[in-house]
C-alpha cells in the first residue's frame, strides 16, 4: 500500500501553477480546484487512492466532504501523482482557453439524436452534444484530411473513441492533454492505424487491442475461463467454465475448480493450467458437502 506523505497544514487554499488551488478539508482529504473543477485524492477500501472529481462546489474548500464528489478518474499512486493530475488539468484548461473554441446553438440531426448545443473548434469542425451522447462532425474538406484508416465516410466521429481520429488529423485544434488521450486511444483500439501513421510496430504493452490479439493467438489451443462464480459447495474455491480459446460459441465446455486466491482473470482471461487442474464432470460442480471426502483435490 502506498501511503501519501502529509502536506504541511494550511488554513486556506494555497495557489499552484496555472490556476490550481490545493487545500486540506476538515476531515483530512487533500483537495484541489481548477476553475469550476474540483478534485480530491480519495481513499478506497483496498487501501489505495483514486482521483475523484466534481463540478462547481460553492462552499470553501476546507468544508468539502467525500459526498460532494461523484466522478472516478482512475487510481492514484500517491500524493505526487494527485498533484501531477491536477496540474495537468490546469494546463489543459489554460491551453483550451487560448484555442478560443466557441459555443454555438445547434439543432442539427446527429447519429445520436438532435443536437442540444455545439462547440465550434474551427470552421467545418464542430463538436455536438445530445441528450445521451455526442461527437464531432467534419465537413467534406476536413474529413478528407483524416487518415484513411480512421476516416468515417459520413464525417461523424463519436465522443468515446472515434473522436481521436479528429485530434490526430488536426492537432492544432486540441490541447496537449487531448492529443495524448487521442494517441493513447488510437494505440489501444486502432493499433493497425497507429502503426500505419507512425511507421513502426507497437511493442507488447503499448496497445490494449494488439495485446488482446496476441493473447488470443498464443492461447488459441488452451482452455480459457468464460464464466466463473464463487463456489457455495467448495469453500475457498471458484467454479469455472472454460472453452478452447475462450470461444463462447464452442459446443464443448469443461468445468474446473480453482482456488479463489489464485483466480485472477487479468486483462484478457484466466488460462487453465491442465498440469495443475483436472476437468470436473458437470455433476461434480453440484456435489454436496456430505460428499466432500470423495472430491478430487486440485
């Protein structure tokens, strides 16, 4: 467990670079404010910490409480990591203000419903917001400049993933933080496009999607768990259903018992080591405690 080093006690917010303010709440939380954005270094039940955020908290920072924060921004290693994330946001907001994006009214029809408002990044590059989703629309001239491996024929790019193609094509319209996020998104989910753009292969650990493909290739002939549940009949064990290569459509399934403290599905799935574990007949998964002495141990 990483325990943050206590910061010197302060009676009020202390300014940091690029408009960030830091303070300690009355109940000991390290918090920060950048414009209308509020952040907290929040302890989690597992002894780690995560970045929590909120919007437009009007009370003094020392009076903020855990209940004020509702958004989870990922795990934090320590206090230094928290401060780095806050400074990153402050610089992002500073750069965004310089870019001069304009909010405009829009009732355009989008793939996600009627636009309820839009942000003009540049003539021909517009970000639309709807009741449930949103994304960019590029006019024909701008869309033609998007890399062919990422280009959407209709010029619409949803906000979760596809937006990264717009940032890659027009980096001058985005902040450093947004460009880093776009690069990470393309590497993770469109590795072939990233490699075509940058002219080099991605190495293991650099792309979620490419790592997934490698995992599935390397374990195509292995039994991978597709379903798991803590066993009611076998204390301390997890009941697993596995198929070859993790194919959920496979006709043949095998069942295994795995010690719960060893069961970790990781990023892409749990691989059954047949040298350590033997397949159990389906009926053995329903064996009662009265038959416990007759169970095969794994």
